[in-house]
């Protein structure tokens, strides 16, 4: 019988596999988070690391990265990459600020989002229909978006005087909770549910895990690739609005370098750079870990040059530990 | 069209008749298909009954895969008619084909390795709960049911990448069945299975037949076709040559049908020019490597073809890898021309004149996206050096001469290897290594997945190499092929040498089979 001939050796292997599958590699981000947290809690107990204010601060400062990284999780799960998110956020803040000052609140929001829609459609279109690697398309777009933002503003900051806008996007609170934290919680929850519980999330994972298989299963992988890049850019433009609201101005510098922080957060969170497996909760903790490190290093009194070195080393270490085998 | 779809798919899982005498499950008639003006199918008729295993055969370019891709909705046909369970259908997408009950078990697996078995089985057809959320629990339950129906035990919550390839295949079958496939296309399903796994698959096929499922079985392995198929259709040059019951068709008829001409004893041993010397070329003495290779000793003479036989896991491939320096061994020695050689890696092995043609050409033998020329020249680059640079002119000459010598069929050697047929890819791998003029050539499954015409060409090539005085070690699971070329056969079992047989001691396939089984 089929069962009796094949199964015995396999069940033992399966059992061993199940034990091996509960491997700590997958949870390295959570372990790392706790270890770093405790480390700073002890080391910096006199610098107010554990104060509610400081902890809220960490959450607030990582909020935009978290928002961008949630969308980036989908892009990377699909075996693509989006390097343009940082400069899209900057351009979105600038366009929103200009539109706001000319035509009011609604125009500002729509203007910012339009940046994401246009950039995302171009990124996604080039990748999905022409098959250009997303690395190249979005690398080019990084320069274009950043350049346009500097060009239209002559590199000058665009102040935003609309209080309603600033309150909604980043400066306001809901009760005791900063609005930014609510925004990032919203994205994490929606992203997590979409990835694990909806057919769309499953199709994204399948496209990244084995595109041919996904195609033959009837999944339109071109459309999936288009959509993740569109979503990523739109979410980046929302992050741009959050920058604009928090800092009450639009500037081309907002978001500069965020693509790297977001990618680091996603990879730290256990999403495979080669696609196919991903975790939004992991991404959240990846972003928080980066925020934690930034905050702790500042409190520890390191110079910004030293912070960069330590931050880089920790990220490499964490990814090395999370590696399988 | 939508209504037609509904009509066919609604009466699902009737308890179909058992043994291939059911009504026609698939009728494809007058199928025409051209690619950029080149006709590939010219009015093919093909019919499969419910509960039948129908073998589909044909040489490379006969149109098998195009025909099947039309049935799967991947290609649109130019003209013709497809009926499934008597209903005329239009299969304009993979979705249509699936809805019509066509399932496919792919040669190159179509699973997502990072997802679990259950997630793969219900990929893009997930059972949905409230609020548009996937009901994974239900998927797991139904996947378990599907496997129980197949009499296969597997942890359906394991990620596919953690399971052995035999389970990948079973998962694909479960996936097709879970989508209510009534017609299952199996393309070389045993290619990556060990013997006992193949047996298990055949039993499963029998059970599927009994459920009234029509199975289209594509395989180059004749024994398998005879073993499980009820009828066979042979395509040639884009048309149907014949459909016959396997009870009334001979092996020669099938081979002739596939190759297009009668090949006289293409798989028979040919007495070659007597080996003039008994000079020992390569000798292994007491090689041990963990539990996989145990105390293996043998001699390979100049001009000799030595077959390595054994079941999957008997240590054949491991031994080849050790000789070529891919893997390390614990004790023992390898002698070339009576002198001890220590090959620590493939580069050193190549330097002393040992070449390995690996089992998996696509993974280990070729850079698929590189040109035929670049693939051929890869092991030869040091010979093409003109100072620090590589001479293109000499490279082209060398590549051209290799292509000619091994009659690789390629329009332009700048084409990527990916576009070549399996047989031609294999020739490129062989040519690539023979360009280094090795003295000892180890070939692991040299004809796997190659059509019969190319197979006999490759076997002839092996004979010629031995005639030139090279020593050749051939590893093969296909006994007729092994018997066709080997002068002696080393039989391995559980990593140790069971026996060494002279070709004259092996009267027929059965006796080799018995030797391998250790009876």
C-alpha cells in the first residue's frame, strides 16, 4: 500500500521537522527586541529610557517607517523591492503642502495621494508589463521623485498652516494616544489581516514563492506585482502626509533614506528577501527594534556617526542570526 | 460560455465507471496550432475515456506539450473542437480549464515551497469564511480528507519545502483532486521518484482510475507505460500517428512511432572493438564516506564502460560525487594510472582528467540563461586565454567544433541553452566536459528526460568515447540502457559493492534487476 511503503521513514522525519520548524530563527526578531529592550532598560535606567514619555516617543518616531514597512512587506513578499518610497513621501509632502495653501484641505490630501497613485502606477506598470526589474525602476523613480520635489519648491520648505490637516496627520492625539500611533496601528492591523487572512495576501505570497506555480494556478501574477507596487507608493504618499502633518510643512527631505529603514525592518521581521514568506507583525517589531536602537543610542550619548555604525552592525547581526541553516 | 461551464462542472464526482470503458472524458478533434506561422499541430484528434490511463507519446517537437497546454487553457488553439464529458467547451484560460475539470501534475513542480501543503492545495481556491477571510481550518480539514482518500499520510500543515519531492507530487495530485479534476495530466510523474515511491504512485493511479478519473500520462519510460496505461496515442510531426490499446501494440511499434524510423536494436549491447589493453585507468580502494558509501573498491580500465547499478539511495550518485571531488570521503584512496590522486574539489578533478556529467543538468550542469557557446566554453576558459583576455575567435572556433562533434541541434550558438530541447541540453553538458578531454568520464543518468532518438545518439556517443580509449562510468536507473553500453556492471546496495558482473554474465534485464535487488 502506498501509505505503508512511503510513510514510516517520513513520519519520523516529519516529527523531527516539526520540532525543527519551531526554530528560534523565526522568532529572532522578538528575542532580539526583548534583549535590546532589557539591555537599554538596565543601561539607561537613569536617562529615562523607561519613562512613558520616552516609550511613546519611540512609537511616534517609528510610526512613519512602520507604515511604509507594512506595504514594503507585501512588495518583498512578492519578490520585488521598492526603493522609491522615501522620496515619494517627500514629494507627497511637498505637493500636499502646495495644494493645501492654494485650494484647501481636501485638495492637499488628494494632491498627496495622487503622487502615490501616479508613481505607483508607473512603477507597477513598468515592472508588470515590461518586466523591468523593480530594483531598477524604483531606483530611477527615487531620483525622479526627489528631483521633482526639489524642483517645484526650489528646495524651500512649504509651511502648512491648516490646523485640521496637521491634527489629523500626525500632530494630534486621540485621548492620550498620539495620532501617529493610531495611524501605524491601523496599517499594521489591516496589513496583517490582509496578508494572513485574505486571498489577496495568499496570492502575493504565492507569486513571490513560485511565480510559475502561481501562474499555473490561475493567479494573475502581473496584476499582483502591479498592485503591490501601487499600494506601496500610495502608502508612502500617506507617510508623506504624516510627515507633513507632524512637521507642519512639506519638504523634499522628508522621508529621505526611509526606504532603507523600511527594508531593514521588513527583513529583520523575518520576511524573506527572495519572496514567498512574510510577516507584518515581524515587520512591526523590526521597525520598533530600529526605533529602539536609535532612541537608546541617542540617550546613551553616542554621536550620530557612532549611532550609524552601531545600528548597521546590529542589523547585520540580527539578519545573520535569523538566517536559516 | 459561462453557462456551458456551469453545466459541466455541476454534476461533480459521479461515481464513474472503473476501468477505462467509461464514456469519453476528453475529445479533442481537428486541433490546429501554429506559432508565428510555424505549424505545430495539424489537425490532431485525441480522445481519453473516463477511468482510463492514456499514455501520450511522441518525439521532441511532435506536439505533445502544445496539445496539453491547449487542454490546460495555456494556449488558444487556432482551429478545432474540445469536448469535455460530451459538452463543447472553450478553454481560453487556465481558469476555464480548471473549472472544466482539467488538472495537471507538472514535471517541474507547480507548488509554492514557502506555503504549507494545505495552503498549496487550496491556492487561489481557498474556502472563505465571513468578511472575505480565508478559512484555513476548513482548508486543512479538506486537505486531510483528500489525502485520506488517496491513502497517503502527510502533515498538511508542513511547509512544502520541508517535505521530500515525492510528497510534492502527491500534493499536486491532491491539489488537482481538491479542485474536482476529472481529467488529470501527468507529465513524467516518476522522473524524480525512487522505486518504491513510483510503486506507491502507480497504486494511487489505480485508485484514481477506479474513481473514474481520466489520466493522461506522458512518459519516456516504456516500462511504466506498459505497466499502467490502457491505451497509447503517439503524435508525430503535429499529427496523430495512432491510438492503440497497449495490449495490441509492441514496444518496437511505439519506439518506431516516436522516433519516426525503425531503429535496429537501439538499446542492445554492441560488441565494440576489443579492448587492446587491460591497463587500469582508475582504481578506487576501500572508499568510505559516512553511511552512504562503505568500503567501495573497483577498477576502471582504459576503453571500458563501467555501469553502476543500484536502487535509489544505494550510493551511486554519492560515489560519483566523491570521485569528482564534490564530496569528501573519510578513508580509502583513488588511483589514476596507478598513482594516488587527491581531488579535493571539482577543479582539481578536472585538472587530473576526471569529468562528471551530473544528474540534474538544469541545476548542476548548465547556466540556462547563458548562450550555448558560453556554456560550452565555461570549463575551457583557461585554454582561450590570450594574455589576460579571452580570445573570442578561438572560443567561437572551439564551440563550433564541439557543436559539430556532438551534433547539438542549435540554430545559433548565441542562443540561450534554455531554448534547447532536453536532449540537446544534455548534449551541451556532455560536449562541455568532453572539451576538457578528460580520461575518465562519469555520467549520472545521462539520458534522463531525453527522447528515444537522442537517447540512442547519446549511447552511441558513450561507445565512441570508450573506443577512443577513455574510461566511462555510467550510472543509470534504466536497466536496458545500462545493459546496452556497459562492459561490466558494479552493483551497489546500501553504499557497498554487492557484486561486479561481466556483461556476458547478464543474460537479460531481469537478471540485472534481480542482482540489484540483492536476491
